[in-house]
C-alpha cells in the first residue's frame, strides 16, 4: 500500500461522505470554499478546489469538512 490511500466507502468522521463527493471547508483560510474529496489518510483529507479558473489540491483535517447537499 502507498502512504496515501484512496478511501472507497463512507469515511469515519465524515458521515456519509465518499471519495468524489462534494464538500465544503468549515474553517481556515479556505473557509466556505467547495471542492471534491479525492483522498483520505488518517485524520487528513485531500480536496480538489477550482477557483478563478485554477484547480488546486489542499489537505484538511477531516473535521473541517462537511457534505454539500
């Protein structure tokens, strides 16, 4: 296994979220930005965010993310 694992099912601490689901950042520099959950490692989650025509990937504590419905 690699050091970064792609989560395939519901994630502990992220009720009902799965990889490729849309999430919103709850706090911090990117607060209220939305993106796609792409990877999870331990307590961290990597989210792909597109803004101003630029796509970036940022790592967050899973507790700082919530599902967008």
